[in-house]
C-alpha cells in the first residue's frame, strides 16, 4: 500500500514538475493573465485529501461546472488518502511542487502557512463579495495565520455519535448516550466478542488522539489543551486518569483488535459492516450510512455531556481551500476557490457531504432542519456546547496527531511501553511546542 502510494505521489510530483517547466517567467499571478490574453487554455491542479467514490464524483462534477463557466481554465483533479495527507502536503510544499489548489485541514494550516507553502488569501478575501453573508462559525474558524486568512472553509463539522439502533433495541437499551459515563458503560454492554460485536469504533491510527483529548477536556472541564503557563493538561492527575480510561476501551476488549491501526475509513467501515455499535464521527458519514445501512438500524445522537452539564465538542471545517504559494496561476486558482465557495456550490456541497454550510442563507434550506443532520445544525447555537478543539496554532500539531501520538499510544496499547512513559512523552511534546509558541508570540 505504501509502495503504491509512494509511486502515485512521485508520479504526481513529476507531472507537476513538467507542467511548471513550461510556465511563464512572469511574476506569480500574472501567468493567468498572460494565458488568457494569448487565448491559450490555462491548466491548474487541485489536490483532494478526502477521496471516496461519492466525493470524487461530486468534486469532478463541480470541476466540470467550473470549466463550463471558465472555458479558458482546465482543472486537473488528484487525490491522496486523508491519513497520509499531512506528510504529503509538507513534502510537496518543501519541494515547491504543491498543486495550485489544495483542500487542507486545520491541524496542518499553520505549519503550511508558517513554512510559506500556502498563499496569504487576505487580499482576495478583502475583495470577496460574499463576506457579509458568512456565518459566525466561519468568522471564528481556524483558517488564519498571524490574523491573515490562508484558506476558505468548505463547510463545518461537529462530532456526534452514530449508534446501531438495532443493537440497542436487542439489548433493551434506550437509544441515547446522555453522559460520558453512559458511553463507557455501553462500550461494555454492547460488546460480544463471540459474535464479533464490539461497543466502540476505536481510532488507534492517525488523529485518534483527538478523540481521546476530546474526552480529557470534557472530564477536566477544560477549553484548552494547556494551562495558563503553557503546560499540557496531561501532566494533571485527573487528565491522565481520563486519558487512561479512554484507551482502556481498547485494552478492555471493547473494540476490535485491529482497531489499534484504524483511521477514518476503517472506523467508519467497522460501524457500517456490523462490527461496532458506536461511532464518534462528523456528519459527512450520514450519506455513507444512508447508502450502506438499512433504515431503522442506525441513528445519530449528540455527544455526551460532561458532569458539569456541558458538551465539549471538537468542531472545524472539513478541509478548507488553500492556494499553493508556488502556483504560477494564482488568479485562476482564486477563481476556482471562489467558485467552490460560492453560495450555490456550497449549498450543493453541504447537502451532498452532510456538512454545515458557510453561509447564513444556506442554513435556511429545509435539508438542515430534518433528519440526522438537524441535530448537528442546531448544535451550532446550543448554549450548553463548548466549542473546544485542538491547538491549531501549533505548527507541529499535524505531526503530533498524525504521527507522534500514534506511535506513542500504539506502544502503550501493544504493551511495549508503560502508560507513565507514554503520557509523559505526549505532554512533553505538547508543552515544548506551546511554550515555544508563547515565547515567539508574546
């Protein structure tokens, strides 16, 4: 798998390199004007880190619509699996071979911005005629670096719990998960290893630590991963107890053994194929569940409440549109970003992808007031929700969640490293990064 992926990326880099060799030597952004004035068709590339048959078809349809409206611009679509995306973005950025437009998440945006790999979009944003219609969530989004906009969110996602309603009914359990204590009890009650049934779709692979930290924040009533001195809350005994309790789900056998390596696709598939009863995921999975599961066998319930009565929920955009700093076609790239971010396309995208739109007017569409998505949409305005989230201002957050924390927690889960060493390594990494940030951003 890794060999095939490496081959794909190398091929993509080669294609991009060949394409750039023939570019105009004019300053960045002027190549678009030169191509249009000469009557030649200008080619830009787009990299999608969320490939699936449904999404790929949707994005390619948008590309066709864009090309129809902009016949002088051709868009080449490429993709990379989500769990490998951060490493690929950074490698391509360092090689100055990033595609013209990329979809990027908030755990990697600061690192990409600080390294100079993606373009400052503030000058484009300031002239954008849709700014007045954007939601408050957009304005608070983690899409900025040094107070400058570097990406345009595609839509917003909250965490929610997908549940196997049929399993709950079989066990005479109410179809709800009110508190985190309920969550852990149900992880045991719904596990029957003799039937290959497990309570939780556990994420032991890339970004799995985000789910653990979500619970740690709820258990400690914290809105940050750090204390006021910039030290990780994982040094605190109560945070360590919560972190251990979360990973005990796996160690106690309440998730499949192979879930130690599960990323996004695997944990979703584990729920869809009848291995697991509870899946902590964002609303884009609704479409997948509707297509692959029988009606009445599943549902979505809100995230559990902490003992202070609040829901501490991670939220953010799916993957915001950013422009490569090395692009020789910046005007064309912005046209494409602007098109994908237009009210019409954003509504189509949000409905097809089951995400929360970036526009206030789009939220009035009936789609967001019924069915599983209604709870997510309404949650954005719930006064009992704490919009928590990872420290996206840290340049090494993507490295932490995608690689370092995976290695450390898997050592613990495979019993090759003690819990004490694991938690110390994680806390030390985070503390160093936070204190370096505070030192450099007084």
